[in-house]
C-alpha cells in the first residue's frame, strides 16, 4: 500500500493578499517562529525513480507522518536556511544565491541516500513560497522572510535502510536578528567535552542529525551566560570547527582565516560569500587549520551564517580563561557585514550576480 500523508490542500493561492503582515511587531522580530500562510510540498515515491514530479503550495499547517518514517526513526533528513528581503524603492523581493542552497541540498541528499529536487525545482519552489507569503516579508531594514527548505525520508521503514518515499517542504517565517544580543557582539565558550562532528561523519552536510547533539552543550553555555558554543575538532581537541549554528573566522594583522571545509565543517554560503568579498577588498584570506592558540592570539573573531549574517565576537572563554577581541566600527567584521548586507538587501549594486529577484 502506497504511503500517503494528508496535508491541508488549497484550491488556489490568493495572490491578492495584502502587502503587510497583520499584527506583527516588526521592530522586535528576533528569530522566533511566526507561522505564515503557505508552505510548499513536493513528494517523490518509489515509482518516481528518484524524481520529484510535481509540487504545490498548501496552507501552512501540521503534516501527517508515519510513526515509522525514515526521518523520525533514523534522522534521514536535511534542511536549508535562506532569506528573502523586500527590495528598496521597487516592488518585489530579493533572494541571495538560492541555487547554492539547492546544490548543497543535492550534495547532502547524496550523502544521506535521498533523492533531491533539481536546482530549478528548488529555486522555483522558494520563489513561490516567498510570493505566497509576501505579506510576511518584513519592511526594509526590519529583517527578512526566512525560508526553511526541508528534505526528509517520509515513507515508512523499520529495518535500517533508506525510506521508500521522500518529502520536500518549504515553510517561511519573518525574522530579525538571530542572537538575543541583536547586532551587538556575542560571547562564546569553547567546549572541549562535546564535539559537533567527526571525520567521516556528516558535519559537512546540513543534516538535521548534526543539530540536536549540540543542544546539551548550548544549554549549558547559555545557563552560564554565554551566547553560544565554539566546538573544537574531535581528534586533536585543538582546532576550531564551528559554532552551533554558524561558521567562525579569525582576523590577525589584516589576514582573515577560517577553518577549511574538509568534511567536518558546514560549507556555509555566507562563509563562501564573505571569503570572496574579503578578497575583493584586498584582504588575504586563508582556509586552513586554526588552532585554539591562533584564536587566542587573534585581533578579531566573527561568525557567519544565513541566520546570524556576520556576528562579531567580543570574547571567547577557553578552559576558564576569557579572551577578548576587537569589535566596533573600524573592524573587518563590520566592513564585511556592511558589504554583504548591502548586496543582500539591494542597497548596493550586485555586480556578482548573487541576488535573484522574485
Ligand atoms: C541558518 O543559518 O540558516 C541555519 O540553518 C542555522 C540554523 C541553526 C538557524
């Protein structure tokens, strides 16, 4: 019997929705979940031979999953994170390098033995989700509509094996700053007990299975007043990997460095963009092993990610000692934040072809 989940279906999407989101307090968005109107859903069954034949917009709501679905039992799942900004002075919205998210999902799907949507299917689905939820895109300067594409083994399976059916889904939520500090610098702690990833594991793909394991370290850190955790490599316990939800960079004497992505580190799209922008602006950028001693010796430390954007780090505590770093207006991180966000928000000319209009 073919497994089928039930979803709230739509006859059509009313594209004449009002342009602004109801009761929302745009000045205090943060990164909480505000449910929006529609989500995009597409399925791949065994007879589809690894393709996703057709997707559609549905009312945002709960989905039904078999208790024995691959994602619930064996964490066969991936997610992505993307943002749509309202374009200044013009109608429409801007996405940032959405085809990179599509390709990263394809790469992760190969590792997790799942079929993935084509790049065109992925990008079109994102555009449809933005348009259907356009009243939830925050006003210019107040935040973005965060898109969360998911790919999961939704079909039932009991023995450990790939699921027989897959679901691709995108939902959206308006967001502001990720950290409670807002745009102010964050304060990290290095955890040398817990690790995020291991060589040969899945640290380099955006599987859902990489995220729940950091919750314990993150909760402990927050209870002690830290913003988040910086993880070290699991073999030598000496080299920087990443922070729970973002990549990390150090700056020393005008040289910008970030851990090389060799399988344990997520290849962030913001990371990749910041590397290119820093090189354009004349900085030497190194992707290499960065030891904890290099970090302690750095002038500046900052994090990058879709949700966090570019977040300056004011202090890192390692083995009980607090190390402080430069933050503020004349820093490399501030320069890169402004350069990146100006492109993302449509305030500066995009001569790289990174933005996609919706
Ligand atoms: C993102 O930055 O979009 C992510 O996917 C990280 C997530 C933990 C918020």
